[in-house]
């Protein structure tokens, strides 16, 4: 199957919606500490879902990994571990900035670094910048960065307009633009290494593609084995940190019903959260069996939904042709777009001025524009002469 940027953009948008929706199930988790539901969703997202989905669409993925260069596997795991650090701090950015703004700023920096680092590492950026189609793609990245700045300004205004009571009602009792901005910048830079990990795993995808075509199957699934390896690295980092927090906070008993706190404040302030109870109330001693099961289900759903972002990303990447590096921009822009829309649905911007709401709206349209521009650049690339496109092949 050949390149088809339009189909690729659609896949990236579906993946972006899945990523932006990932934090929503957390709002239904009751009286669990962050490290408990984070490691459960992580196990579902980074171990179970990748193995199950890959075994369905690429049944011989174990053989593919055995044939793959060890260096590619090791580097994919290494970059995945660095990305895992970004994933951890990303959760803090959402805590301090809310879903809409946390996604916008953290993923904005993730967009820029994740899009440009792979071609820089391959020495391709100069060649790309001298082609008309490449210039269009880079312009799309610039539009995306402009959208980030617009959302950042809106967040700064929001901090000074929304009362503490309104922030609490929207689940943002820890909102802090200054602290959140620092965390989001760091999280965005570290999270960009996921794109580098996928790039390092390209030889694995090439071998998978050969296997799939030999079996008469779609090469659309060629990146699924790469996801397994990169996510192994991410899981290691997150497991180590979660285990540290479990030991430090002595929260291991929460797995079997002991109540805990919720640092992310994902659930509204009510009788369903630890903050809504008298700490001396005997009913706090244990969670009911039903509540415990529901917590596990919501955490697992959050993980599976998270994985689907890269399930569709991997499909979209195969459709972007020689400018597949721009997939990262499309993916991140769509995540920010849908996260901003979720923020509006969840009333995170309630209480802000017309000026601030207009700024958020402008940011949404700029993100849509960035997606269109990057998609147009990829389309132009498919129309260029073969003699030109060979300069971009690895």
C-alpha cells in the first residue's frame, strides 16, 4: 500500500482523540493514590495492550524481534525510558494546568522536538528545507508552535481571572501557571523522545513489513512491533518511580482496598473523594469491593485508550510517505486540539473573560490549520518527481 496523506491525517486525528481522552477515566477513580492507578494504567497501556494488539495483527512478532538488529532494540528501549520520564512529569503538568492547558503547553514542546530531532539526527533537515514540500511541512510546525504560544497566553490570563472556587469545581484545585509551565516544558522535551525511539526502531518496522507482505497481509501494521519495544522502556521508568512512591507513601495496601489520596485531584470534590470525608470516619478504613473493582476497570480503560493513540499513530505514519517525520506534528496537534475541546466540555475555562475564550478559540483554529498545512506538505511530496524523493530515503 502506498502513501495516502489524507488517510494518514484521519488516523492521526483518531489517535489524537484517544490520547486526549486518556485522562477522562481517571476522574471516576475514587480514593486511590496517584502511584496506584498510574501503574495499573501503565501496565495496561505499555505491556498488555501492545502485546495483545500486535499478536492479532502481526502474529509472528516474536520472530521479527529476534531477527531485528540488537542495536535498534536497545536504542528504542533507551529512548523509551527517557520518554517515560516525560510521561511521569506530564501527569504533573495536567495537575497544575488542567487538561486543556497542560496538554497544549507540554505537547507543544513535544511537537517541536519530536518532529525535528529525527531528521536532524539523520542529517536530512537541510535537504528537506530546500524542497518546496518540505518548506510547507516546516511552516506547519511553525503554525503549531504559534498555537502553543496562543494557548499559553490564554492560560496566563485564566490564572488571573478564575476564582479558587471555580477552579476547584472544575477539578483544578492545584492550578498554578508558573509551576505548571516549568513542569510542562520539561515534560514536553522529554516526551519528544518517543518519536526518536520510533525512529530508532525503523529497522524493526522494515523487517515486519517484509514479513507482512510475504504473508499477503497489510503493511499498515509494520510499526506495531516497534511500539512494543519503545513502550518496554517507558514501562521500566514508570514502574521504578511508581514502586518508589508506593514504598515511600506506604500505599501498597491500596491495591486491596485501603483508601488513599488523589494528588491529581481528577475526581470532583464530593463524598467520592478522600477530601470529602472526615478523616476519622470509620467508613474510610476500606474501599468497598465494588468501588475497588470499578477503580481497576477505570484505570485499565485509561491505559487501553492511551495505547490506541499510538496504535492509530503507527498506522498513520505508514501513510505519510517520505515526510513521515511530520506524523509527530499531526499527532501532537490533534491531541492538543481534542484536549482543548475536552477542557471546554469539562468547563475548565468557565469564569474567564471573552478575551480569554477568544484566545482559546484562536488556538484551536491554529491547531487545525497546522494539521492542514502539514498534510498539504505531505501531499505535495507525493506529487514530486521520484528523482527528488530519493534524497529523503534512509
